[in-house]
């Protein structure tokens, strides 16, 4: 919190039903907190996180209370504080090393370091406090990050959709069934949205069609009809510019996706 407050020019935060903002004085537009009040509020949240399991009641005493509304923000702020401090000090001592972090990305507690010459791997103990344990999940020419699979091929990066549920040794229900108690258009719209999701992360037509293969096979098992799939695929292609590299036109797009299985 000191790190946050010292970075600005205001000493108060005003919180209303629609937003939170830095202010220099209290107002009736919302509740106003100074840095000590924010610290007390966070301490209360972290010290009073209770949950039940069966008939037993537990209180979390280690770490951020996951599942509570502010937990992702607490985690982001906690990690950003140390990362920002490290990069600023590194820029003073070695600008060349600092630039190796240009392609290091983090989403809450998942971190990806690309082409950094193992800079992060050799420095992470200097960045974060000793109580924070980091686990190396993947390294080398093929890694996964969130829902992205990244492969290095002939000096280039190839990307495709990654879903860890595909590797589970049991079946997972994903997307609704045609027989579900929902409007039919919602069922097929969800398929169109998933096609768009695949398109966003696919760097080539082969990667795109490979992921579509899995999707179309699944939704057909869940009751999707061929002619309606063709209709939603044409509609999605016509509305989304990012799908244009995968086919010449809407009909070609639908044929390629549906013939991929």
C-alpha cells in the first residue's frame, strides 16, 4: 500500500458504487480511505476468510484468501510490487539485462518468459520474496501459457489453442447440449464464439483446423446438426475479419472446418 500511495500525488481513495479514484479531500460521493484505512481493511479481509467443508469451519491463515472478490487484485499488486522494484533497479545497473524482460508476461500467477536467454530463470530468486514458491511447468521449444500452446519451429513461433482438459483421463462436459433447456440459437452461437476463440490464437490454418476438428467432433456428439453448423460458420466468418486468412470465402470456410473431421 505504501508503494501505491507513494507513486501518486493524492493521499486518499474515494470509493463509490460505480468507481474508485484518487482524491485530495473527502467528499459525499463515496467512502474515503487513507493508506492506513486501506491497510486495516485488507488486513481484516485476510484475517477473516472463513469457509466450510462438510460440517467443519476453517479459517485460512497462509496466503491470499482465494475465491474472495479482491484476491486477484491482491495477487497482482503483490507480484507487481516486486517485479517493478527489480526492473527499476536493473535498469540502473544493467540496461542490457533489463531489456531481456521485454517479452516476459504475467497473468496473475502464470508467467511466460520468451527469448530472455534464461534471464528470468537465473534471477527470479532475487525478484520475489523467499516465501513465494515458483514452479517451472514447461521450458524448451514447446510450452503452454494459459490457453495458448507455443512451439518454436525453424526460428519462428507457432501458436495454437491449448486446453488442459483435453489431457484429462476422463470426459469433460464443455459447451451446452442441443437438447439442453436453452434456445437453439444460443447453442449454435456458443459454437461460433468458440470458433472465434480458436482463430484468435492460431498462427496457421493447420493449427486452426486441428483445433476445430476437436470442437466440431465434440458438438456433433452433443447434438449439433450439419446444416446448422454450416450456417453458424458462414455467419461467424462473415462477421469476423480475423478469420479471413483461413479461407477464401464463407462457403470455403464452412467446408474446410466441417471436412476437417
